[in-house]
């Protein structure tokens, strides 16, 4: 049975990954590194300690991940102030469908919890989830399973009874390690040969999540 659907936020509920990507590139290049979009994609939802180690492995010990991240945060805030916060298409209809079917919903994001609340409130869906949790509230961020295990505990559901909706490889790995059923809604990248075996399904859009859930309900 599917008793709950747990959503990542950036790239799934809100169209922000493109801004993170551009801001990472600008921040790292301004610090003197030949940083490209390919490097930014590696950092999606990744635990900061792992991200720092990865970037030092690529660019050397002079890559100050945390200082560059602070610049990136400022740049993202500036971009969102300029372009606005865009809601991903189909989320309102999907949340209404899940409520109608009595299926719980939660958010499990790598974004700090207060900023998560702010973003979800800004697009008018903060109060539509049973629980909202952040990887900053658990010992290890994605791709470790901690945040999904925490989310499942908060909604009192077994991981195997929960669909996890993600757009990034690190998020898929986290959900899979927790025992959830990962469904990828591709944003900036498509599932590759590493991620595909971990997937319960692939949805072109959030609207397609409804069809995946409906198939489970009629089994």
C-alpha cells in the first residue's frame, strides 16, 4: 500500500534548481575556480560535509566550500527577489488528489527549515502537508537516509509504504537507502544507469505521480 507521499522541495515543488546552479557557478568562478554547471549538479541536495570534501577533491584544498556557499546563498536570494519563486506545475491538483484519497504528505528537504517554511508559504502550500522536515534536523544529510527516516517517523508510516518524490541523484539515493519507493521527476537531469535501478518509477511531471498512486490503490 501507499500511505504517504514525501516530497523533496527544490526542483520538485519549486523551480529553484536553475537558480542554485547559476549562483554556484558565479560564486565559485568569482573565487577563482573553473567551476561549471556540471559541478553544480553534483551538489544538489548533498550533505555539506560531503560537498566540501568532493569540491576539494576536484579543485584542491583552496576551495573554501562554506565561504563560497555563503556567496551562493546571497546570489540565490537576489535571483529569487528578481525572478520570483515559481511553483512547479501540477502540485495543487496532486495535493488535492492525495488529500481526497486520505494519503499523507510530507516534505523532506536539504534546505534549512525556516527557509523551507518561507518558500512553501510564499507559494501557498505550507499548510497542506502533514509534516515538513529538513536534513538540517538530522545527523546526516542526503544521500544518507536520515531525513527520510525522520519524515516517516513524523507521519507514523513505514518507509516501504511511502513514495518519495525527488529530482536529484542524491535525493534518490537517500530515499532508497531509507526503504522508501523513490519516484524521480527529472528537473535538470534525467535518470542515468546508476540511478535507474533505484527507482520505483519516473514521472515526467508532478501530475504523473497521481497515476502511479492510483495504480497502487487499485491493486
